[in-house]
């Protein structure tokens, strides 16, 4: 089941750089694990912003919520979620 | 070069159903041709709306503009375009 | 799987009253069938507006899209969809 | 008398974690007491957000205001309230 | 139980003037009847606009919905509703 | 001359509780004095918010500005002002 | 008593040009009469738009409402009103 | 050449009162000097807000930018600028 | 004197295609004449939209207003204007 | 390939002036280097704001992202990006 998720990161200036780097490293590992498991299908950088556009493929809403709130950068993110489904014109639905 | 494109369709009630169906058939063929050519990478339906979220892979801005304004449903669409690029956490960039 | 769906109805003045009444009757029957099937859990009227707040319980995004686009009043509706999941404070989750 | 209430929680980073946990525990107990009393009919988590969609059933506006401002997390919440009433298509009104 | 209701009237140019005048006359009579019954406490004109700010005092949400949807000008109105309650600084609460 | 004034209060967490209480006490006395003088006709609490909807009756714009900027809580308020006048349907204008 | 009034004109394409010209001529005469009477202090064109920024000097809210709703172009205008008063830095207040 | 400029002042609570008063005194002197030079034609207070509506008459865009960024309160202001020109209905254009 | 002007074109479906084409041809000629005169410095197409971003270099606000309202497509345009000036980092200011 | 980029700078008051000046000097040098390389075609100041409107000419989205995130003031900027292409009326396309 597919969802578009848009995440914008706002790390406060008061967070020590070392701590921020540690969280970002965890974020990257977390993201790549979910990508390899086939749950985080796509992640693209939005040009000029500390933000991404992502596509998730999950079993249900509950799993998506757990994956998103488990993001190491979650406390510093604005997240919007939009449910998607198959488009009748897609050649991948035939 | 990747772009997220979001399209919302508003076909006026005054358009005869037969004419609308003809345009939609052309739109589907047009979309599927671009998908097969690898320029329209993804198209998903937004749940509950006559709208889609798409990813285009084009040579440059000019090509994207030509592809979008060539859509048979273009006169009835609201379109927003967001340039994307590789995300450092993507496993597809390694 | 739960979704909050908000629907606002805008029937154009140009639609003949008889035809509008027929569509509304179909809408009511359609809604009540889905309620009896347990897919449309709740529907409340928004005070002062031709609008409702609803809760759907569906198998997946695709089913929700089919149910919503099948609404007899769908061509005259603005629809927004928000995915929900269990709240840890709910007494219905124990 | 029914109301849809949407609450978004913003706990400032400056609040010590221990104190935040204490408030959250009180919030959960408070919410569950109101749910058992039949005043807080539903509470759902919004996917990907520290937010909920709730339905309250109260005697009047005054009671709703007292219940909401009594929330232990109230000082950290954005709250919106929308009055609801019976929908003519609901099968629960017959 | 008090509500602030804001109404903005948009009568389409296509409505014949005679018919519009008839509806406005009915609206005035309807409003004044509710004012005399003590349900429509206040109505003020917004300066420079075909709009009003009103205060209703009703038994419950359902009654407010019935009163508002019964307005002769209802089909041509944008309506927003905000539940109110006693303010602790009001001298009318002592 | 009537104005609708909407005030939303945002007291920063950094303000000591004792000082906040003192300001609120002054605010209440100030408000009640103006109510008794017939300048602050109505004050209602907005359900679920630290906000009010008020009606002022003042000699002119200048007096309203002085009354509002004299509010003890003024530095912590968002204020919006809307000029009102008699509505032709009001039974209080006859 | 001063007010800033912003007016945007939207004359529908369906209004015959001759009729539109007649209304505009009446509008100009109406505006200039009020300017000569000292009630419409200033009127400036917004660059690139069929809109103006105006300053009115009236006895009270009621008079302003009558002047604005008496505008020949009133049925085709969006109007916003903002009450003004003397600024302590103005050299015209000394 | 005329511009409408709207300024809203937000002095942070952390600025010592003495320093704020000094800046405000400089602001007043600066504003009055420009008014006497005929560059700052009008300044009005927005009722209920720490904000003003102003009209500037300057040689060109560059001069306006220099005047605005030279405001002693500039670092604490939100500023919006709208270019104006002569209105054909103005009696001051004849 | 520089201005950024953004224009979005909305030609109504009711305008006959032949008439629309005639207006567009006039628009192109008008635009190119102003470009050759050095008053319309730049015009770019916004990707995916019937809209442009333009830079004008004019003597004053009045001239810009005359140029914009003289556009053959003006009755079908939404226009926004933003005054610009020299940037201290520009290498063209040295 | 052309993009319109709008940047608004918000330097927090907590940043020491000396450090801010150093960053601004680096920003100016960085900007001028890109201008000389032909990648940052235009930069204009928005009148009355610490903001600019810029036109970039880059090889692709990725390069634009690298240039923008490399801005010394990037951590203090709000940035919006809009892809542009040739306009059929431009005299520079012949």
C-alpha cells in the first residue's frame, strides 16, 4: 500500500553539531535499512531545501506511523502523508 | 533529471461526455507512450481525488514543459512542478 | 484500516432539482449500504454546512478510492482524506 | 452533543524529559477517564504526526471548554473544535 | 448555548431581481422571528460587505443546524460557526 | 460605534507564573471596568482556546486603539478588529 | 475618523461594454463628489491591477458602510476595510 | 513616485526596555525628518496593532529601499511594499 | 527602475479560438516591441504553466501600469508586481 | 537551464555581529564567483526586505542543489525554486 510522504527537517541551532551528526548518521542507516526491506521505495531530495519526497510501501496505516515516528530525525521534522493507489494509466498495472 | 509533478483534473460539466471520453483516451495513450519511453517514471492516483502524483525524468526544463503542455487534458489541469535530485541516503545512488 | 474523510457538497444551481433529488436519494442508499457493510463507520453533519465528517474502515487505499469515487455525489464534492491509526490512549486498544 | 476536536501537540525541547513523561502519563489517565465516562467517544492518531482526531459527546459548549482546558498537555496543544450533528444518511439515526 | 456565526451572501447575477427581493424579504422575516424568540441574539452588518456577524443562543448543535439551513438565503451563503462559552472576566456571569 | 475584536493570548513559558497571574488579575479588573462603563459590550470565551470574541462600543477608532493597547495582556495578544454597523434585519434598530 | 479601504474590481465578461462604461462613468462622478466633500481623502491605483487603495474620513462606521455600498461598482467589487487612527510619529498630529 | 508601505513591529521581549525606548526615539526622529522632507507623505496607526500604513513619495525603488532599511526599527519589522500610481478618478490629477 | 512581474493567463473556454489566437498574436507583437525598446528586459516561461516571470525596466510606476494594462491579454491575466533594486553582491553594480 | 530562486535571509539576533559579518563577506564572494562563472545570471534586491530574486543557469537540478546548499548564508535562508524555460515571445529565442 503506497503513500507519498514529504519530510522537512529543521534542526535547531542549539543542538550541538556533534550530536546532530550522530542523529543524521542514525537516520541514514535507518532509512537505508527500510529501503533494503522494500518499505521505503523512493527518496528524493527537494532542490534547494533540507527536505525530501518519499514513497512508502507498507502493510497498513499503523506500520507507516511506526516507521515515521521511529525516524531518528522525527523530533525535528514536519511530515505530511498522502495515500496513493494504482493509476489506471500506469503501465505497471497491466 | 527528476521532477515531481502533481496534476489535478477539473473537467467542466459543460464538456460533452463523449468529447471528454475521447480526450481521456488520448491522455491515457499519451501517458503510456511517455512511460514506455522512460520519461514519465511513475504515476500514482491520489486517493479520493481526480489527481495524480507523478515523477518525470527529462533532459531539461524545456522538455518537461513541452511534455506537460502536450497533455490532452492540459487545458483542464492544475499542475505544480518541483525539481528533485539524488538524496544522499538513497541506496540507489551508491 | 481507518481514514477520516471530509466531504463538502457543491451542487451547481444549473442542475435540475428533480435530477439533484434523484442523485441525493442514490447517495443515501449508497452510504447506508456501506455503513451496514461496516466500511463507512461514522458520518456526521458539520453544523451550518452541506458537508460531513466521516470515518471509513477499509482493506486498503485502493478500496477507499473506489468507494469514494463511486459516490453518486462524487462529481459535486470536495474530498479530503487523512489516514488514521490506533491512539495509545484509546481504551479500545487494550 | 457531538464535536470533532483536533489536537496537535508541541512539547518544547526545553521541557525536561522526565517532566514531559509525567505530563503524558497524566494526559493518558485523564483521557481514559473521560472515555470511560462516555464524554470522549473516539480518539485516533493522525499517521505521521503527534496529533489526534477526537469526537467528544458533552452536555454543552461550557463542558467541552472545561474538559479541553483541563487536559494536562493543554499548554502545549493547538486545538480546533467543530460542532457536529446527526447526518440524515446515518443508519444510527433511525 | 452560544455560537458566533458569520454569514457572507453571494447572490448570483443570474437570479432575477424580483426573485432575489422576495428571498431577502423572507430572510428578514425569518431572522426577526428568531430574534424575537431569543434564539438569534445579535446580528451586525460587517462594514463594506454583504455579510453579518451573529450570535445564536440555541439548545444544541442540532437546533443550530436546522436554524441555519432553514435560512431563505442559505443556498447563497458561506457560513462559519464557532462555539462560545462564558468568559471568566464577563460581568454578566457573576 | 461597534467593533468586533478577537483576541488570542500567548503567554510565553518564560514568564514567571506569579507575574503572569498578576497581569491576568489586572486584565480582569481592566476588562470589567470597561464593561461597567459600557465600552466593552460583550466578551465570550472561544471553546477550547485561550481566546475571546468581544464587541466594543466606542466613540471612535482612536478610543478603541487606546483601550486595546491599554490591555495588561496586550504585549501577549494577537488582535484583529472588524468594524460593524446596524443590520437592517435587526429588531433592535426599529 | 480614518479608514483604509482596498477595492478590487471584477467586471464579468458577460456585462455589455456599453453598460459597463455607463457604470464606470457613474462611479467616477460618485467618487469625485465624495472627494470634493472631504469624505474620500485619497485614491491611488495599484500598479498592474484593476484595484485601488483609498483613505476615507467619515463620521462613523455606519456612514462608511453607506458610502461603500452606494458605489455604482459595488456589486463587482471585493472590499476590505481597516480602521486607522493617529500615529504618534506623524508630524500632522502636533 | 508613490508606494504604500505597511510595517508591523515585533520587538523581542529579550530586548532591554531602555534599549527599546532609545530605538523608538530614534525611529520617531527618523520618521519625522523624512516626513518634513516630503518623502514619507502619510503615516497612520492600524487600530489595535503595533503597525502602521504609510505612503512614501520617492525618486525610485532604490531610494525607497535605502529609506526603509535605514529605519532604526527595521531589524524588528515585517514590511510589505506596494507600488501605486495616479487613479483616473482622483480629483488631484486634473 | 526594475520590477519583477509575474503573469498567469486564464483564457475562458467561451472565447472563440480564432479570437483567442488573434489576441495572442497581438500580445506577442506588443511584448516584442517593448523588449526591443528595452522596457521588458526578460520574459521566461514557468514550466508546466501558462504563466511567465518577467523583468521590466521603466521610468516610474505610472509607466509600468500603462504598459501592463495595455497588454492585449490583460483582461485574462492575474498579475503580481514586486519592486526590485540593485543588490550589493551583484557584479553588475561595480 | 534556468531557474528563478527567491531567497529570504533571517539571521538570528543571537548570532554575534562579527560572525554574521564574516558569513556575509563569504556570501558575497561566493555569489560573485558564481556570477563570474555564468551560473548565477542575475541577483536583485527585493525593495524593503532582506531578500533577493535570482536567476540561475545550471547544468541540471543536482548542480543547482549543490550551489544553493553551499551558500554561506544557507542555514539562515528560506529558499524557493521555480524551473523556467524559453518563452515563445522572447526576442532572445530567435
